[in-house]
């Protein structure tokens, strides 16, 4: 099987190359270019392409892949909201993903954002480097004995529930299905979660139902001084409404690993660019907001698991015994 690996970063190649010798029939060619209508034209002769979370897998791109004879798209990530599944089905292209690689990696980053933004670690780091040892503006809140509200209790949300429980928080959650493993969690409706939580962390996928679940109306229902964290998908939050909420002092702090305008930014060094839109810069202008660049997954354990499961997906596809739970279906 020949795979064209798009949007390669140094760490991707490092972790895939470590495992590749164990897969005799798989050959990978790496390109730093991401998949697009233009680059999809160069996929002739490849059985599969490997793409990541923000890659353009729209109808037009998938139609080109179909014409070029690509049979398999290997997503080296869990999310697939960037894939036109109808176009894939029409072109007889199978989509395989990595449904869970290290839920703890993402949940630990969510807690890191909650703690760092709550205790102003980002401000303190800069201040102390400038010999400013004043504590003014650095007051945080205890999480101990407070209420954590977790939206979505699948693999990552469950890990976040356990972390918050370990911090001595009462954990409440909202999900369309209850997770039977979480006997210490009290399930509530979304309104109750919004009203009661001191820390709200989002862990549900982006779907038509969850799009902009956090907007003016839901923000108004939250407690004043809440800490809000999003490591799931940017469009769960209406960013313009979030900015209004921040300006109205609704939030003690906000930690975002994902945000609506991230696509152009994700994993790119844009130091010399004049940004075309202003959401990122406005978010960064607030002292109580921390933004990271979709890095919640980035641990050694997660990269190892991603490369292993992706290569197993390629192997099992070729052998005709695909791992059912890794298939992305309409
Ligand atoms: P999962 O499928 O195990 O769990 C998702 C949970 O959300 C399920 O329990 C589901 O019932 C629930 N859910 C679905 N729609 C909902 C809704 N409208 N309201 C409330 N709950 C709803 O997924 P996971 O592995 O825990 O991942 C969660 C999300 O995290 C992914 O969809 C992805 O967007 C994001 N993610 C981010 C990163 C990162 O690096 N920042 C990495 C991996 C995944």
C-alpha cells in the first residue's frame, strides 16, 4: 500500500518512521503540503492519503481523490467534521480514523488551561521575567469543593471528570447518553449545568446540534466568575458572544485550545503575517484568556498511539478485516 502523508510535521514523521519497519507492505511518502484541490491532483498512484484534523476534505477534494484512484483516507485524529462523508461514499472511499488515542492527553491539557488561566500563570511567567514580583491582578479561585460541569462524557470528558473528582470538586455532567463508568458524576440537563458550575469544560463533538451551544443565551445562564474551557471544537462557542461575555466580566477566566478562526493558524508559524480577521487578536487581548493552538493531543503517548492505530488501519484495510469502530460512516 502506498500512502501520501499530507501536512507532515517533524513529530509526525518521527513517530510514524519508528513503527514503519514493522509494516512490510506499507510505503509512506511525506509532504509538508496539506491536502487541497490543488495538491489532491498529485495523488495518482497512491492507494491512500493520510490527513489531519483541519485538512480540507470537502466534496471537491474528495471527488479529485476518487478520480485519482485513492481508496482510503486515513485520518490521524479522532474528529471528522472536516470530511464530506457523502462525497466519500459516492466515490467509494473508506474513511478510517483514530477514535481514541489518549483521552488523558486532552483532558490533562483542559485542566492545564483551567488552572493556568484561573491562577494567571501566563501573566505571572511574564511578570517575574521582567523582575515584577507584584501579586496584584493574580488572584485566583480554589477548585477544591467547587462544581465542575463537564459537557460530553465520552472518552475525554470521562477523563476530565476523573481529574476534577481528584481535585475534590463535585462533578456534574450533561450528555445525550450517560456513561455508566462514572458513578461519582451527577447527570443534569444543560441549563442546570450552566447555572451551577464554577468550571465548565466542553468535550462533546461538533455536530448540527452542538454548533454554538455556548452563545449569548447560554452564557447569560452561567454563574458570574465561571471558568470556561474548550478543548473540543471551536464552533461549539459563538466567539463574538464569548467576547461580549468576557467584556461584561462574566468569566473569571477562559482557556481555549480550539476557536472558530483557528483553521489558518493551526500548527503554522504566522509571526510575519498580517492576520486577515480579528477574532484571534481580540481573544488574545484579554488578560484572563489563554489560547493554545490545538495542542491538547500533543503528548508522546498520544503520538505513539496515533501512529500505531493509523498504520493498523492501513494494514487491516489491505487485509480486508477493518476494525469496525474505526470506520467513519454517514
Ligand atoms: P467521544 O465520542 O468518546 O465522546 C463524545 C461524547 O459527547 C459522547 O458521550 C456523546 O454522547 C456526547 N455528545 C454528543 N453530542 C452531544 C451534545 N450535543 N451534547 C452533549 N453531549 C454530546 O469523543 P472523545 O474522544 O471524548 O472526544 C471529544 C471531542 O474532543 C472530539 O469530538 C473532538 O472534537 C475533541 N478532540 C480535541 C482534541 C484536541 O487536541 N484539542 C483531540 C481529540 C479530540
